[in-house]
C-alpha cells in the first residue's frame, strides 16, 4: 500500500483518471464524426437518407456482437491490450473520408463503430479493477460526465468549424487528434489492481464457500438476467435525440430551438451521472429503475403530450432534461449493478453482455421509432415511454430478491 499510495489516494486512482480521460477524448473525436457524418452522406454525396440509416443499423446491430466478443476476450487476455486494440481502430471513422467511394467510407465508418463497441465493456471492467469499490458509483458517474462533456465539445467545435467554412471531410479528419490522445491515455494507464478491489475480490471468493453461497449465486444470476432484459427494453426506448430535435424544430419553427434541445439533454445528463454517483448509501437497482428507466418513460410521454397539446416550449425542454437525467442514471448504475451481480472472474464478459443488450435495443429502437414517427409523432413517443416503463417494472419486481441477495 505504501509504495502505491499516489495511485490509490482519494476516491479515484491515477489509472482510473486516465481511463476516464481516455473516454473524454474518445467522445470528443467520434461524436464529432457522428455529428457531421449525415451531412457528408446525404448532402455532400447526395445519397438517400435510408443509406445513412442502414449504416447506423449496421453499426448498432452488429456492434452488439462485438461488445460481447470484446467482453469475452477481456476475461482471457490483458484488458489493457484488448481495450487498446479497439480504441486504436476507432479512428477508422476519421480516415474514411480519405476515400471518394461511398462503399469504402461506409465500411470504415461502421468498422470504427464496431471497434468502439469492442473496447467499451473491457475498459469498464479495467476501470473497476483499478478503483476503490466503495466509490464505484461515483467513478462511473464521473466517467459518464466526461463522456458527455467530450460529446458536447465535439458538437460545439463541429458547428464552429462549419461556420468558419471548413469542409465536412476536413472536420472528420480533425477528429483524429483527440482519438489519438484517447489511446495515449490508455497506454499511460496501469493495470495494477486497487488494494481495496483486491480485498473485495478476496472476500467475494471467501463467500463462495460459505453456507448459502450457491443460492446467492443463483439469485445474482437471476437478477442479472432480469437486468439484461430491462437494459434491452430500455434500449428499445432509447431513440436518437434527433427525433425530439425535429419535433421542436417543426412545432417552434426554429432550428436553433431544436438544436438547443440536444444541448439541454447533454448538459443535464453529464451533471446527473456525477451527482447521482456521488450520493452514498443508495441502492443501485432502485436508483436505476426509479431515476433511470421510469424517468425516461415519463420524459418521453411529456414530449409526446407536448406535441399533441401544442404546449409551451418549456415542456419540451423539461422532457429533454428528463431524458438527460435518466441517461445519466442509467449509464452510471447499469455497470455498477453488473459489477455487483457478476463474479470478478467473469466481469469483462458481463459488461460485454450488458453493452450488447443495449446495442441490440438501440438498433431496434431507431428503426421502429423512425417508422412510427413518420406516421404519428405522439405514437412514437408513446412507444418509447411504454418500453422504458416495462424495463422499470421488471427491476421493480426483482428488487425484493436483490435486497435479500
């Protein structure tokens, strides 16, 4: 402990901070690609919008497989090595614009997204190993805040560069810089397990041989499967915020007010993740379903009702803020709950199953939302509210078992 004091003092270790900064710079890069990529495809290359939709569907849908694969490899090999492989391939998105052909651009963009999914569960498991279990919620709230903060900066500099007359392809190439810094943070991070985490694992292994351990293990497996089902259902409701942006733009007759919806969502999401994660003594399962899934359901319903009732702009923004708050809770407590329910030896694959569940949900959600939205905006938000509510009900039903376990 003495020889490693500088790395373990406080609520987050040096290595945990480097992993969090890696997430920050990664989002600063690929979120800018995501922001301007549809402009490249639909406006500059003059391809139909469904081509962009297909690329997103491939990114999310097949990305779920890569999440699971990355998690499995993280159990068998060095988490640092697996994370680095994935992170170093994300810049394929950036260099895609070096090619004039749509096929090359599309393939590299999709491969970059798959790499992002591949490294995410392993990096989460690595983060858990190098930080103190007592501050796990706060750590995941912090990394979510940096994630979203990087995304906000990406959106801002993309808009500024566009206003300055910089071309879309050049903006995408610029994203190479933060993505390289992201990988350098991973290179600098160490893999030595936190002493408190070691003690936690030791106590967990000791508990495996005590009376009732098999029953607790079966109970945890049952609750984890319920979590995966809920995460998938929430993914079905987790539509791209482009839909509310369109709704606000059309109803308020202002693109600026529509884009502001995205800013409110991101800002509240960043703050909520950190604040909720910093609160001590709360149940991660209850916080997840009550302040995550349930708030998301109510927020989607609020946006839908705003559209039907032709109400004031404030209610749209309240709905967007609610979605941001819910996302902050979900992104913080889904991995925290997974780390509690899954054995330390299978933590990486457990995170992979969680990420793949969300990716599958995202794939379905954006397709279904797009179809329903075309015919009835209210019904699309009602669909999202219903699936998020089902996710909350499932975890509410297993909460007594979680307390007992």
